[in-house]
């Protein structure tokens, strides 16, 4: 049987939850470990890459949205970034984060651009240097409208502070850890403080809200949502109109993915 996974944007579908089905403590550890590993091996190397830790408020935020079985940016997300992943095969937290990371193959750091018809926003959020917290949740959806899959495990990860700002590179290029804040030290090319447990709950992230999708098909059709960039001017892909919560007029630029500034969240209509 061919298992399919997706990273894209969709609409509301019917869903159901298997009793107790959610991320295990091991899954949480894997998500944090994979993020920090990929952050430590970026090319070119980063002067200011921070370590990410698990945040329970972000996880609750993700849990409140993932059960809707919606394959699109959360329109109520505030002050947080988001990556989405879906599969109708066996769920692997490592495979999900790795799929996001593999978008680096289509990303040019020095030009801050993505290959034509590719999406790189999951990768840039994963390695956004100022992001320090991640929290995720999963849900088993019988079907998700807009996808051709059934019995889909949907993963939502929220990030704080959010990344993907227009005109800003995901991190500063240079000697690893050469620009760490004074109160942090270097460990494996990452600026760290005291090492918290990956699953140790924090309350420093934002409180419930959510946002963010991109498309590529890495392993066996794994998909992610389209790249979100919170910037001042919203832009939309393929002439689609974005919706922005900050009330600013949308603008479109050379058919690229949606972007917003000044805290507005953009998402494409599919």
C-alpha cells in the first residue's frame, strides 16, 4: 500500500479522534531534538542560532486547532508561527520535521528565495534563529476536505517567537555562536542557556491562538503547508487573494506565496 503524506492548505473536513491519540512524550522529545539538530547544521553556518524548547501553551494552542481537521492557516493565530504536516501512513514525528527541513534543498540563503514552484517556509521556520519555543499536537481525521487522503494524522506545530518575516533572513551567517547573547553559551553550534528537558512545560509562549502552511512531496508524498511570511505587505501566490487580519489592503507580488507585515496573518484561498 502506498502511504501518502501532505504539506499544503485546505478547508474544513469531517474528523474523528481515536481515544487518547496525541503526541507521546517520546514524540515531543523527537520534535525538539530534530529541530535543534537541523538548526545546528544549517549551511551557511549561523552566528546566532538559539535552541528551541517544548512549550505547553503552544501545544495547547495547536491542540485547539488540529481537531478541526483544517488544512489551512489558523485564522485566529496571533504572535506565533505554524507548520502543518499530514499523513495517512504510520505517523513519525522525525519524518515530519525532516520533511520540513528538506525544503532547504530548494532554498537559497543568500538570495532568500525559493526555487520556482517550490515552497520553503517550513524550513525557514524550523531554522528561524530567534524562535525559542515549539509546541505541537496531532489528531486523526477521517477525511480532510481539499486532500485526497482518508484516515489522516494531522500534525500542527506552533512557534514562538514566530519566523518568516519579509526581507529578513532566517538567521545571521557567520562563525557558529559568534553572536550569541551574553547570557548564553555555545553548545553544538547553538546558543543555549541551562538545558531544559525537551518535554518540560513552559508558560513563556503565547496563549491560545494559531497560524501557517507549503507544498512539496518528499517521502512517499509527504506534504506541508505553504510558506507564511508575516510582513507588512501581504502578497499572494498565483493571484489568489489573501485575507489579512490587520485590516491592511492586500497586494500581490510576482505570484509568490502569501506574506503579511505588522502582525497580520495571511492565508491563500484554495
